[in-house]
C-alpha cells in the first residue's frame, strides 16, 4: 500500500478498504469518518481503455464516444468483473465504448468521479456516504445495488473457541473507520464491552491492519483473528482459521450492502440513457451470474487475473464466492443503519443522507425485465 498519501487520501498501513480520515482522526466534527470500501488495496487507479469489439451497425448512446466505468479488482465487485469479461457492458452501450479503470481504494475512485475521470463506478457503502456528505450532497448518487454479505469474523481456533472468548483478544479490522471496523466496534458494544474507537484499546484490542498483511499477522500469531471481507476471510481460513461469525447473521434477512453503483450527478443529468445502458447491463449480468454460478465464478477470476496478474486459488475462491450475494437492490435501509453505527461509535458526525439515492432508472430497467422494483428507504432525491 502506498505510504505518505495526503490526508484526503488513504493513509498508509491501515489497509483497504481505506478511509478518508485525517491524520490523528481528531476532527470528527469537521470530517465524517465512516469511510471506504470493503475491498481493495492501496489507492492508485489502473486505467484501461481496452474494450470488447463493438457490434457492426451499433449506435452511440447519448452521442457519447465512451462511458468510463470504475471498479475494484475484488469479488465483492463481481458484477463489474463478470460484466466486463463477458462483454455485457459493451453490448448494451453499442458503439459507445466501455472504458475501464480499476481502483485499489475508495478515495481514489471518489476523486476520479469528482474529476470526471470516471462516470460511473462500483464502490462500498462507506466511501459513498463519505463522498456524498463531504460534498454536501452534490457529487454523486447511488443508482443501484450490486452485492451483499461476504464479511466474517475469523479466529485462531486454538485461542478462541466461542464468541465470549473474543474478549481480551487482538482482532484485526482493515482500517480505522472503515465499514468492517465500524461493524466490529458496534458488535463489541452490543456485547457490553468497552473499546476506545480511535485507539482500539479496551476489552478487545482492535488492530487496524492492511488486508494484504493480515494473513501474515494471523499466521505468526500477531493477531488472534480478524473481522474482514472476502477474499481475506477465506485466506485466513486457508491459514487454519475458523469462521466464528458471519456478519450476515446479524442483519434482517441476512442481507446488508457491501457494494453499490454510484454515478456523477452531472453525468446522470446529462446522459441518463448511458446510465440506463450500464444499469441494464448490470441487471443482465447479475441474472446471468445467479443462473450460471460456476461459469460466472470462473469469469470473475479470469478478470481478476487480468487486472492484478494473479488469479485467486481455488481454496480461497470457492468459499469466498459462496458468501457473496449479487443483488440489484441497494438495501438502502442497511446503508442508513451502517451510518448510525458509525455515529454511535463516535466515528461519524450525524450525516444527512437524504438524496443519496436515485433509483428511478434502475426501477425502470427492473420493471422492463419483469423483476421487482426496489426501495430507497426514504433517502431518494427529489
């Protein structure tokens, strides 16, 4: 992970999912601290202008030469991985070329959206909240959901045999204030234990650790477990860890948002047909994934290998894939709950999320596809 990034970017040695935390995290009133996606490492974008072949006779959408799509090289962004690898986005965009940029952390993707380097992207709930609140609700909209689940508490079974044994142990989370960190702090509070949210010290020692190095820390015994997203959770299991708790079990219907689709408000206003094409491709991709799980898993891993130079091993890929649910529903009520958990932990100033969603185009696409429409939990624009 790159070190010495400016305060508005990912801080070093705290892992991705990253955060937009300022040095020392002492300015919670001035800067929302619920931040960064539940996936990815580092903070640099990898631009890619390669495309699937455009079908003969296709027309440009909204007169655009291209639509710039961002995502993370992670299984929680499987819709983007598979939709790209299968050429589904390009098919729906016609003669408008699908251009891609892969990201390793939420701050850089939000910055790319703000600068116009990308038009639409897949991202976790915390950077969406942070990006929206920091801009006073002027930079982005969540226009669809993409994934639920895929977060687990994995422990060393020799040291931790039950949930009550977590007390007194050293448990890693990806980064102070990130989605998993907030979830773990909330779970700790629900047990009646006390932990200082910023230092991580208390009845449990919360160790903020880069997802890339957490498996090594677990292997050497530096931490006794970790509350982490996939595929890190499955990497720990491959190192001898045991899943003590699946976060999905803590949520109604075992569903909570882990990935959304966001779009620049300016792009949404100027090019709604292009947004519709991307969302149509997303819905089509999710339908294909859910009907062809093994083929979709292989397609996702193929794209991961193309993006990162290395595919996931089967012993990590298979369990990680099973724990993630692809969904068009943004699960808006859970996003609001996640924000309130951060407020309770003292890591986020009470946010005004009214207007963060605009699901109009998604519901149009879903209705045309004969699927159920989705709700914005009262947080819709207009």
